[in-house]
C-alpha cells in the first residue's frame, strides 16, 4: 500500500465515523448524474451569471487543449497519464459539476511528481495558454509531493478559452508546498477551476489564487487533512474591471485534530458592473479537536457601479478548539489616509495609488515567490492605470 493510499483510507475512515455534509460543499463523486446543470436557484450558484458561461456546463465533448510551456527543475517530473491512473494515484474527486465534467472529458491528466525528500529551489512553472474563445477546453492536473519534500508550483493562465479544470495537490507528511494559480486571461475568457489539496501529517501548504483577467472567472480552493498537525494558508488577490465577474470560493474541511487554516483574500473593483464574489466556508468536524482557523476577506470599491459580495461561513461540530473566527469588509477609500497624504503635498491621484499599493502590498509579499511578486505588483499598477479613480466617501465595513 502506498503512502497516498494509506492517507486516503485514513481520511475516509474519519469521514465515515463523523459524517457531516457541508451545506456549501456536497459529498464528492465522479458520477455526473449527481451534478445536474444548475439553474441559478441553487445556493452554490446564485451569484454566478450562468448565461455568461457560454455552454461550459452543458457537457459537450472537446479535443481542444491549452498550449503548455513549462519550467521543470531537475528532480521533478511532468508526465501524461490516463484518467484512471489519476484516480488510482489518489486524485481528490469532484464536488461540483464543472470539476466532474473536467474529470470525465479531459481525456487524460498531467502528473507533476516531486519525490520524497526532494528540495526544489527553483519554482515549477506551468504556463497554460488558450488561443480562442471558440475553444472548449477541459484540464486535469495531479500534483504529488512526497514526504518531507519542498516545492513551489506556479500555474499561469493566459490567452482566451472556455476552460474547466480539476486540480488535485497531494502533500506528503512533513512536506512544504507553495502553489500559485494566476488567472491573467484575455478579456473574453471564461474559467471554472477547482484546486483541491490533501495536507499530510505535519505538512505545510500555501495556496494563492490571483485573478486579474477574463470575462468570468470562478475558482475553488478546497483543503482537507490526511493527519494531525497539518497547516494550510489560503491567500487570494483580485482586481475586477468594468463588466468582469470574479468569484472565489474556499472550503477548509478540518477532519483531523490539531490542524490549522488561515484564509486572507483581498480585492479591488472599478468600473460599471464590476462584480466580485467571495464565499468562505470552514467545517470543523467533531473529531477536529484543538484546531485553529480564521478567514478574512477585504474589498476596496474604487468607483460607483461596482458590487462586492462577501459571505464567510463557519460550521462547528465541536467546542474543543483553540480558535475560530472570520472577518469581512467592503469599503471605499479612507478619507483620513488620503488627507494625511494630501497634507504632505501628494497629489490626489498619487495619494490613491499609494493607498492601493499599501492595501495590496502585505498580501503580495506573502506569496513567497520574488519574481512573481514583482509581476503582481506591476499588474496592479497596470489595472490602476485603466481608469482615473475619483474620490468617494468611505462606507462602513460589514
């Protein structure tokens, strides 16, 4: 029996003894009949403009693919495997229709393998590029990191396509993994993605989701634990322009004792009908004694005509925990900060730029990948340059 098999059986045994289904994250299954085409009335789909998905949920087969350009350091392998092999190696099953379609229709999977005890200093980078919105593409990726290994993985999405993807990250005991998923699509792209992570005993995982481009982007980051002592940090940064819909959903399933999760997502909006959605959900099962969790979402509205929906959730089945909490706020520019800068001779436009850089800076530096931190800072600057931000009265946090 492999380490992955043992971890999977351990998780399944715990879940069977402590069966609690989250109201926002139904039990996972590959059975497509369990995932009918949504109508928009479902709680998990009520924020998503289904008409803008351009048939991505219909189940149409397709042979189209994204082009893949890679940087794979020595000691790491990237190979093509069958869908059946992905399941045998421990792929985390889909818990929504887009991921189930990706698993059924991708026609195979990519396996990124990091052997046990391997210390990879250079980031593994997969640059995924779409050529046309006419292309309907399904993606399937399995990342397997061995015991006590250390690696950084970057998934960069550019170009244009209608793209639905399922990604599983299996983290061995004591491993240290940093994953960055960057959505920098062209303005017309549609992207539905789910990243699911299994955190091994005493392992540490950082997952960062960054969304700038695309017409509609809806991503999930799901975490569960294969043993006690695992830690997960889920970070996110997004910047929505006029007409964009950027939706991020998080699920931390504390199914093991003495585990930790920390969620911090920050976004900004500008332009008519810019819309962001953040749904955070933490499930603390009865067996998960001694856990710590916190989730936070902040949104900065830069112009009129924007909308930010932010919904944190905690589902707690045991009181024997170290701590659990959440915070959510949506606001406009802080007049005191702007006044302070103006009083020192800084122009209105430069003052607002400085405030925004400060707003995003702490999160960007947490990404932990210097080259991409510089890229993110430059992209934020480019987003700001798209519109002249006019002063607005601050609104109360909620």
